[in-house]
C-alpha cells in the first residue's frame, strides 16, 4: 500500500501539472519506446541459461534449445516537461521476468509492469529532488541496462547484473551536481523500499543508497554504496526455532538451543536480513574505441552469502561495425557457521539437530562462482537499430552451479557451456 501511494502521488502530480497546460500538449509530452528481439542457444541441456538469475524462471538450454525470451523485451516511456523545473516520467516494460507486478502476485510472462513513475523538481540547475518509482542505481549501467541499443554488448555481464533482483525503488532521492572546469561531479542519495515477486513468493526490501559520478570528457567514473534490508520466504519457518524450543526444555540443551536461535536469525530471511553492495565502475569512450570495467561486492552473513564480481569490456568502431570482447568473473562465498552441539541430547532431538547441521553445511558449501569469456559484433545497419551476435563461453568453478536455473538431475557442478545469442535492438 505504501509503494502504491508513492507511485500514485507521483503520477497524480504529473497529470495535474499537465492538465494546467492542456493546450500545449505537444510541448509537454514526449513518447519514446525501445525494445529487443533476441534468440539464444545453449549447449547445456541440463539447465537453463538466463540473463537474470534471480528473476527469470526459464531460458535457453534445457527448456528450449533455442530460446526467444532470454533477452527479448519491449518498453514504452512517456516524458512530461510540465514547467521549466517540474518534469515527470512513466515507463512500462514487458519482459520474461518476475518484475514489479500490478496485482501483488508473480507476474505472468511478458505482462507489462510499471518500471518507473516519478516526478522531478529542479530547485536549481545543480540541485533536484525526485519522488515516486525510480531506477535503483546499484550498478554503473543501471539506468539503461534494459535498453539494448545503448549497450555495446547484448546484455550486461550476468556475473554482476544477474543475481540482483531489484531494478527500481519506491521513495525519494536528492541529486547535486557541481562543475569544476570540464569536470562534473554528481552525487545522488536516496531512500525507499521495493519488492519483487517470483514463484517463491514476495521478496521485500528497505534500502538506502549513495552514488557519486565523476565525468570528464571521455572518462566517466562511478562509485555506489547501497544498504539493503531484505525480507523473503525461505521455507525455514520454525525449523530452527522449533528445535531451539525443544532443546531448551531438556537438561544440557541450552547451548544447542542458543546455536539454533543464532542460525535462525542468520539464515531465515523470514526475519529481516542485511546485505550491503559496493560498486565501482569506469568507462573511457573517445569515440573510435572504448573500454569499460566494473567491480562489485555484496556482503552478507546470511543465506545469500557474499560475493566479488567484475568485468572488463573493450571494443572499437569502424564503418558501422563494433567488435567487442568481455571477460567477467563471479566468486561467491559463505562465512563459516557454528554447528549445533548434539552431545547429550535425546536421540530423536539429536537427529533433528543433525538435519539442521546438514542444511547449514549444504548452504555454506553452495557456490555460484563462474567466469565468462565473450566475443561479439554489433552492426548499426540503420538509424536507431542495431544487430548483435555474441558468443559466451561460460565456465563454472569446481562444485559450482553457476548462474544457471532449472537444473536437472543430470546437471554437473563445475561444467561448461557455449552460448550463442543474436538480437535486434531499436529505439524511437
């Protein structure tokens, strides 16, 4: 209800302002659209390759050898310049994603969802405030990650962009830009909440962030910090606390009960858990060639664990063609957790505790670590339209499931996959 109120207020303010100048609608509103039509093939037939590990239910590989829904999407955006200082934007997007639904339930595939709906007021040329549903600027490419035409590659590297389920925030942000000669420093800070729905249920988050972007000629450097408090269904329920209550009722069971309660607080996201993200990215693009890189780290003592990720991309432009190469790496990890002491417990209770210890050990031994080498070619064959072809060699670390979904019994940990993709991107 709070999210809906924020978004409704933002849209209402925009429409109210626009109605005051209804005679000049052509000067107020601008309609834009973008989209991607894509196909992906993976030779890994025991799991699905997806572009969003946390949000896409299926992809290329097991479900479909050739999949059209990994990268395909379409969006429409309405911009409104209500006064010289007041503006608004509304964006709808349709994609194969558990995105921001209208109903509070998991979105059916490709049902349009509300990606942005916000108003911005410029107090000065340097300082502004924005309210409503906005982009969550967690990564260097967050603002236009869905706009395939704006990217040098088919998709942002999944090692950084795939695991994060949130793309927008309902709340407010302040932005301040200062010019120092040919250098511009822009600081943006925001606070709010967001949610997403999948087959697992609702995932909710309260968060705040600060992002600092420095631009000087062809060079852009950006650093972001985000604190994310998450509530999510884990299926654990009273699994740990039920054991803790039982252990506390038997002689000598206090240590086991205390450990079980600690593990419940750490792994059970049905309570609120904390995740922190730090991101540093840079792009140098003088025109004929470009290089870009990004480093990302999220830290958590909880179920999701921690990870370091990064990529570097380079390419050059000649006669409408842009060959490019990318190397990306994800290294995930879990901090050690204490085992529940079982000595002296009744046999049935000790068996229960051994089950919990096995669950925790399984969580801590899990890994999504992988690395990808990408080679691709972009062809800008007409105005505002491009064609891209891309080859990804995905190698999972030993014992890792990587960022594949829908794993089948025959899926081998630490395996490799060859992924071939082609897309047509457009904007207007």
